[in-house]
């Protein structure tokens, strides 16, 4: 597609349930990022994939959070046993990676509400 | 100390004035610096990037970088109400991933 696509756009779940958020990056972009943005706050780095390198998972807040990426395509962010503090907008971004300008192109985000 | 610090604002300026947004960063090895604009309820979009010390101008926007002081700023000339948004400073360094500040909310008063 022309841009970064994320789904679902909105997700309401009950505390304790697992959720999966999907990101489809811009074709040809080797780098993919997940950020979390709580209401009125800045972007909190979660995880970064660059090509076939080991992902940088240093931003994942707990072992309930995990993410996978298949090659240089779709990524899935999984949150297990959701808690109310997980409520936020989860933003995915992709970039051309090494050799590019570093510009990140963001999706519209997945708004997660944990009741 | 946060890796990237910004004053949260709001910064209020009258239409036509110069808005000055500031950012400091802690990682002296940082190489690339970005300013993103985020309208309420929308995703961030890139305004400018700067790699070298000094000024970089693009239309009404000027980014300024001082690596010795670990300081980067964004000037918006002839501010318009449509510039009202949150401006996020982002820094790329040894962690390889962009680190964002918490953003400065700018309000341009008509």
C-alpha cells in the first residue's frame, strides 16, 4: 500500500485478555518501529526491527509484551494479560533504514482501551 | 535525566510571530535530529531533519543544531493558526531507534 497500515484502529478489551496489533509497513522499508503514546504524552519506544538483524527490544515494558516481524513485511505486537495501564495508542512506523534519511512514516495507530 | 527533553508548554504566540521550540538531548553520540509535528488525534509527520551544526532552513521553518551544547531548536516564522500542534523532537544515536521527547504544544492565536 501507499502508507503504513495498522489494524485494528480501535480495540476495547477486558483486563486479563490478550490482544494482537498488526502493522503493514511501506513496501521496501527495511526498518519497522513500535511506539506507545499514552493520552497527552510523548512517544515511548517499544521495539525496532532492522532487516534481518536481531530486533532492539529494549523498550518493551514487561514480558507481557512481544513483537514479531516476518522478513521485511508485516509485524504483530502482542500484549498478554492486558492491564489498564496498557491503554494507549500504539503507533507503528517504517523507514527506509540504513542509507535513508531516517524519516519515519507513521501509521494511524491502534487505540487500545483496557476496561 | 530523560534522553530527550522538551518543555511541554503550551507555548502561545500571536499569529505572524516567531515561535521558538527547544530540545535538549543527553546522548553526546547522537548523529541525527528530527522535528515532527502531531496534530491532535493524528500521527506524527516529519517537518525537518538536521545532521550538522548550524541552521537549516525550509520555508517558514528553521532547525538549529548545537552539538557542543546538545541542543536543537525549531523556529517557525510568520506563525499561522494551522501551525497549532504538538511538536516532537527526535534524536537518533547509538540505540539505532529514534528517541522522542514528550513534545511541546504550540498554540497560535489568531
